[in-house]
C-alpha cells in the first residue's frame, strides 16, 4: 500500500501503518510498540481467509498449512479492531460476561474510517463484516444498515456480510393471531442459570399488539395496556423475576411497532407470552431472542421458526449477504441462517464455503471468502482498468448471474439465495 500524502486519523483510538507493524514484528517486544492484539483470533483468521499470502510465516501452532493462501492473496489489508461494548450497555442488555459484544456506533465509526482511508489511497474497498445481531427489525432499517445503504451506488466500495449461524437454536418465533382468536400463546423455555435476556417483538406496518405473561409458577399478568415509550416494570414475586416492557408503536427506522421485553433473573421453566391483537390485518408478528452466546443454550422457544434468522445488518439491500455451505459435499451448513428478511426481501444473496475451512466453520468464514472474491473482481475491474465503475450493486449482480445452481431447486430460496459462489462464473457473466 502506498504511503499517504496526508495522515488520516480515526475519530478515536490509535492507528498503526505498515511501517509501524513491520518495525514491531522485527523487534523483540512487538507489543511495546503496537500495544494491541487479537485476543480471540477471529479477526485474524478472517483476514487470512480473505487475503492470506502463500508462503506467509504462520505460527508453529497455526491451523494454516505452510502452502495456504487466501481468496485474494495480493490484497492490501486495513484492519479495524473494535473496542468492547461499554459495561453499562452489557448490564442493561444482560449479556453474558464471557460473550464478545460490540456497539453499533463503533462499527459505524470503523466503516467511516475505512471509507476515508480508501479515498485517501484512491483504492477500492471491500468491507468484511463477520458479526451480526438478533436485535433490530430484520428488514434492514437500523442505523448501521442505513449507513451501509448509503454506499449502494458508490464506485469501488462493497460489503460482504455474514448471514449468521442461528438455525437450530430456536431463537425465532413467528406467530399469527386470527380475528376470532383471543391471543397467541408463545411458549418460552428458560434454562437454568440464566442471568437474563432481552427479546423483541416486531409487527408489520398495519399491526399493533400488546402482551401478557404467565410465569412458570402460574402467576398471571393480564393484557397490558399500550403505554407509548414508557418502561412498564412487572415484578413476579413468586418467581423472583422482573420483566420490563416498552412499547414503540412507530420505531424510527422501520415505522413498525416494536415491543421490547427485558427479563431480569428469569425463573427457570416454561414462560407463556400472550400476544394480543390491538389492530390487525395479517395477524403476523415475529419475536427474536438474543443470538447464540448471548444466552444459554437451554433458553429457547418451544415452537420456533427456522426462517427469517439472518442477523442484522445482513437484511439490508445493499450488502452482499452470504450464507454457509460445505464445499466438500455441497450441503448447506446445518446452522446457516435462513431468509428472507422480515419485509420479504430476498436474502441471503448466495452461499459460500464456510465449513471446516482451515479448521473453522461459520458464516464469518463464508463472508471472508466472499470478501476476497470481491477484491479479485475490483482488482480486475478498477485497478486494472477493465471496468472502472464497479459498485457493490454491480458486483452483486455479477455474483448472482454467475452463481452455481442446482437444477432441482427453485431460486432464490431461503437457504441458498441465488446459488453458490462462483468467481469464474461471475467474470463470465459480463463477457
């Protein structure tokens, strides 16, 4: 990467350029010069999958073979290390102490920094996001989704986003209330040693709902009257549990109703969340528990829906959202999150290899493979002056047109999107 003409600084934190890193690596005490490290290895692994170079000096205990190289081995890397979420936010959302959690505004600041850096170097940019959340509308309307969407037609910027690994953990419920039905009884099993969790009910534009509860001990809270943007705290004295409910009837991003429910020290056992109609046409609603690792494996819906489990920001239109498949037997990964988005948008866009790639499995691996493939296309198109107006939208179209498709399946579908990643097919789609 060429040296910058003008130093570009982030909003906060520190920057280390190529010279800083090389000097640190050559020293006996590299962390005295660059006092940061990847403590769990996830980001470093993704970087190697996307752009690792053949012949790189991997540590002796590395899972990468000596002849390994990534999808775009000559790509330049710019890495943003996120700081952990603030403790008061972790406490409010009752996130387990050992779970990795980050703030949306920090991710947005990182994207802004990378876009500025790419502009300074006059280089195309591929942003790889190997993280997601079950919070949000699942229709691509969060502040992060809107920020990504603003780059839709920008030349030389694309996003590869992991679809998530939420299928099989029973964290999504889709319900329907009929006009002649008093309520839908949502059964939620809370496992032992559950500190607490927050979950969200989202309605369509034409719908309004309210809720009631039955605790494991049988304590009943009847239908709660809608109180706009006010915390309603409900103590369950026999169970030692506090439930706080907040109604947002016109959530700012989507315009839809959001009912936010916070369970503090929830009693073990079967909880019933009774969803009552206030204004309905379709009668459809969705509820999401937190994603895996934010709650225990024993907390789940008893009648879950495996669809509409793509994590945000993967439900936005602009990013290339990637599900996960096993390239050795062409089967979908058992936990690969499924579409579509809550508003019916076709997601994921396609599936990429992400099962047992250098020993790791998951949609972040698939997103890293795809990020490298996008970098290859940008190199051919923009760097080598073959197609200098390539954008995220045009690259996505190339991948969709060139994807491999099984003739027995109908596309797009919830698991595979438009097929599987085929870089050669993507190039052929415009020739």
